[in-house]
C-alpha cells in the first residue's frame, strides 16, 4: 500500500511541470506573434523578448526533462522538470538571470539522469541524448553570460535536433541498424557540435550545421516549424537567428 501511495504521489507531481510547460508554449506563441508584428491585446514586450527561451527551455526543456524522469522511474530526476518550470516562472516574473540558472540546473539534473541510464545501458543513443542535453546547458549558460543570440540559437537547436534524433535511434533498436549507418549518424552529430562551437549562426552561412542536418535527414522544414522564416530556403540556414532570439 505504501509503495502504491508513493507511485500515486509521483504521478501527481507531474501535473505542475505539465501545466507550466503548457503555459510556456502559450507564452511562446504569444511572444512569437508579437515579434511578427501582430497586435495582440495586453501585449507585454518582455514576453516577446523571451520567446525563444519560453519555447526551447520552458516548454520543450520541461517536457523532455519530465519524459526522462518518468522513464527512469526514480524521484530525484523530477527535480529537472521542476527547475525548468521555475525558470519559466522567473522569465514571466521578469527575472531572466534566475530563469537561466534554473534552466541550466534542470539540464544538469537531466544530464545526471542520462548518465545513470548510460551506465546501465551504454549505447549510441544514450550518448547522443547526453550530448543534446549538454548543448542545452551550454546554450543557456552562454545566454546567461550575455553571449550573442545567434550563438545561443545554435546550441539550443542542437539540443532539440540531437534529442529527437537520439530518440528515433532508440526506437530503431527493434531493427538491425548497420554499422555504416551508425558511423554516419555519429559523424552528423559531430558536424552539428562543431557548427555550434564555431558559432556559425553569427556568420552569413552555416555549412557544418547544414551538412549535419542533411546527414541526419532533417530537412529545412525543421527550421520552418521552429522559426517559420522565409529565408531558410535561400541561404541553407536551418534556423534564422531572429526567429529564436532569446534576449
């Protein structure tokens, strides 16, 4: 009975981060519309300023942290989605530095949870998931330190791309994935990391990032879903900096 009660309380714990992630999604859309010049009632400029942070960290970061906590089946990983939820609340309250620290802390908890999984089951997908989370932390710390928005965007993009790609790779375990395919996947991951390390989005083109996305079979439509920018097809950049501006 005690075990069942504990499990039930864990399930109730999920409601808070789920609610905050839904709020972050709504605020992200709201801020995005304001950035597009659409006049909305009660428009708050600060929400538009943190459009990217709400979408990447407040919404997707919280949901991904919660997913990993549920998968691990322990209590302590739930600190991740709770911290990222606090970060979203801090952004809404106008305290972005505290929000950035909370997001980075959430990423650290998630990275520790993934390390626990990797110890029990080391595989390429667990490594890439960990690298994706590390990109989230790197981008958030860069944002906290006042780095260029374009550089932050590159790291946050890698967080999303590597997380989705690693989860697809995890699902493919039911099939026999060839060694050459795994090598290509690892090479594409390396290209994405090198692209972010070079801060390619500050420049006029992003060849390493574009090559990495191409090898992962992620077309420019991924950029359209995140940013909805018309110039993506022209300059081969998967994300245009202004669309995910964080500060």
